[in-house]
């Protein structure tokens, strides 16, 4: 891949000087300097940040993007200064809506969240710019800005309508997480009792239509049976926007090895998350006796090492889930800490090529392949008019 970001390197020069890592002896930290050099040349693409929901829930001024003010220090994990310190090159802003949104109209709540995300991007044009494709990410990163993408979290948002799915794509959504915490009418979630044994026939049609659009199929939050069904159906690479390895931490939200072993053939990517209970077995199993343990940056590294061993360096990425978690691992407290994670991987022997792939090259490849699949499918078939009533025999 052509190396990018000359202007980004220039814009970050002051940051590199001021924030250079230091050894205990007072000298520069070579691993941290090397990490920052890599991230100045290759866009760090984070798969999942819940800032739009944090703004919706902001105690002082709910929904008010201007009041949250990313130019200052925010109460959460994300603001412009910390994004720059973390050398984030591209961010999928999650437009999460809870499963309970179906009671008030999930599509309406989803539209409000997309509106918040679009306001964030438009309010800070000197720092953020909307990206809709892999080439957009490269172009925006090359201008020294943070490419900003939108990811839907929860298939309940489409209210069983492929027309709604297409409308959300037109509004900028470039992935959709098939479920959130609860089963939906056409897919099983990881954290709910099995209902469909994976995807229903309509659920499979949702995946096919996402392929035709070029919308990435996100399998974070779904049950293993749903993962397998989606991989069976999808003609494009799938993603896990914020999941870790179940063999390392036995949480139902993580990806089992039998699924991981299918990812290379599919061409997809698993983006390791920083959720403490997903990356630390100590945190997951703690039941309240004594001080609560903390997850650590090293715990996250263990997941990355396992994934590299199972799926290979071409199929991993990062999806921190900042502003979607109440606590963070030690060493990964907010979006400013990504260079520290890359520095630790350098100390563990990861090569520059592997780190560039982890940072963003893998995700750019996945997006390009999904875009190519979409161009082919759009030549082959029109938008699907299928309904859940027709395919699943559901009575309206």
C-alpha cells in the first residue's frame, strides 16, 4: 500500500516532540518513537467509539454536541486533543441504540444518533471529515484530518425493513452490527438465549443486501451460530468491530477459535476491544469479594498475540469501545493511549509490516474488497424487495 500522511506527519511534529516517551533514565523510548512514526505514516483505524451515545447521555446538556465541546477536556474518553495525542487516523463513530429502543421506535432513535454523529463531524471541520470509502480514508488522512465513518450498532434499527437498511447506508452507515445484547426477529445475540439458531432466512437476506450495498457485516455481539451463518452467506469480508478472543477470556461476547479459523478464508478482520471483562479473565470472574481487579494493556496484548497466531497478521485490527465502557484497562485509559499499545507490541517483536496491518492496512483491504463485491452485485441484481413475512412466515 502507498504510504500516506506526509502532511499528517508535519501537523503532528509538535506532538511528537512534546509527548515523546521517556525511559526511567530520562532518554527517549525507542519503541514509543517507532510506534509514533508508524502511526504517522499509516492511518490508525479504530473500529468502534461510542462518543455519539455519550453526547446523547451527557448529564449537563443531553444531545447537545456543541455543549459537549470536543475542543476542551471532555468527561469521557474522547476529545480532539486526545485523539491527536493517540494519533487516530480514522474512527468509526458507533451510532449505538439500545435494544429497548424498539419500544419507542428504533429507526427514529437511530436517525437521531446518526444526526449526532454527523453534527460531530461537521462541527470540527479542521479536525474531522466524513469518509464513506477506503479511498476517502486515505484522502482525509493525507490532509492531516481524522477520517470519520459511521457504524450502526444493532440490527433492530432497521425494523425488519431492507428499505430502511438502504436508507441508513445512504446516510453514511458503512457497517451494521447485526444484533446488540438481545435477539432480534431475524438473528440471535451472544448475550441472549438462542431463538433462531443463528440467522433466519430474512436475516440471510439482510446479509446479502448489505453485501450488495457495500455495508460491512459486523458480527460483534452476535451468537456463534449467527457468526457461522453470516460467514456462510456473505460474499464480502465480515468484521468484528469490537470483540476479543474467547480462548483468552471466556466471555460470550468474544470470538471462539472455531469462528476465528474461518476468518482468513472469508478475508475478514477481528478488531480487538478494550472492554475489561472481555480482555481479563480476572475481571470477568470477579464476584465482589475484595478489591476489584483491573484489566491491563498487557491483557489486550495477549488477545492480539492469540489472534495473530490463529488468524494471522492480515486479519486483525483495533476497536477500543471508548465512551462505551465505564472502566478501562490500566495503560489504555482513553483515546490518547494507542501509541503505548503499539510500543508494547514492538517490544514483543512485532514487525513494522505487522503493525501497519494492525493499525489500518487490514481494514482498508477489507473495505476495498467489500466495495468491489458491491460493484459486482449491483450489476447482477436490483435492490431486494424481500420481507420478513415472506421469508420467515411472520404474521404482520
